[in-house]
C-alpha cells in the first residue's frame, strides 16, 4: 500500500533524527531514548508542516526535533548549568531587557556580543543552556490548545472558550505572512531566529512584525 505524504516524510527523515541525536549523546541518557524522543519531534513536525512555508520539510523539522530533545533533557534534569554560566546568563538577560525597552524588539546576537563583550558562540550556548522549563502557555497538545487552556479553572472556562474563538477569528483575518509567523512561533514553538530563517527574514524583522501582530490580536479580543 502506498504511504501517505505524512508517513513518507517520517520514514524518509528518520536518518535526520539520528544525526541530531548525535549532538546530545554522552549526557547520561540512553541513545535509544533520545532517538525515541527525536522521533516524537519528527512526527510533530510532519503533523504541523505546511507547504505554504516554501521550505523543505527537513529544514522545518530540524528545530522541531531539536527542541523536543532539549525539552526532554531539560525537564528530566539532565542539563546542569554551572554558576558561572548562570551569572553570564543574568548579564545577557539584563542587557537584552534594556535593549528591548529602548528599541522595542529583541537584540540580534551580534549586538548582544558587542554590548556584553562575550562572543556570539558564548551567548548562544549560554541562552540555550539556561532556558526555563516550559511555561503554562507553552503548546503541549496536538489540538493547538495551550497547557493553561487545558488546565483552565472552574469559574472562567466559558470566558476562556470565548476568547479562544475570538482569537482564532482574529488570526484568520491576518495576512498570510503574519499567519505563518503566528504558526511557527506559537504552534510549532520555533524561536524568532529559526522563524526568520524559514521565512527569509531577519530576526529583528520577525520581532517587530510579531509585536504588531500581538497588538492586532489583542484588539481582536477586546
């Protein structure tokens, strides 16, 4: 029986999972377990991929698979962050917050490097190493509900449902490019840098566009 396009993508990109897993070996986790988690990421990528992204599936899948493995290692407590790394992270965070207040968007890695004196590689490694455990607003379910929406509460479920309906309506009224940004950032969980790469934009452009999109969506909820 001929495989569906989804199944074909998963089958043909299994070697991609292996190549990504190699980056996370020797961290006290069995390779088989990492491969299993990587396959979960590959399946999620196959389920969420949209041809309108105008990129190869493998290009889209890499950050999704990588993110799935990182979340597993982080939530399982396997990533240890040294005190010096934490101190460096605090410095970078403070510089980033000041930059956002002044410019209205996140600073490029090169600008963080210039201000802090750290190399771009140091900044990237530091930021990846001290990522916070996924928040309640992180997308954890295949139906695009956030964890916060899934938990809900006994007295505000109706309001949350109405807000969700209004939000979906507001998203549909966005331009095609803006919908892509929302999908990549909030449903696929990609970073601004990864989103920019997929859409042929700069990280700064994505940051500014995302800020405007959020303002539009907030108005749609009022």
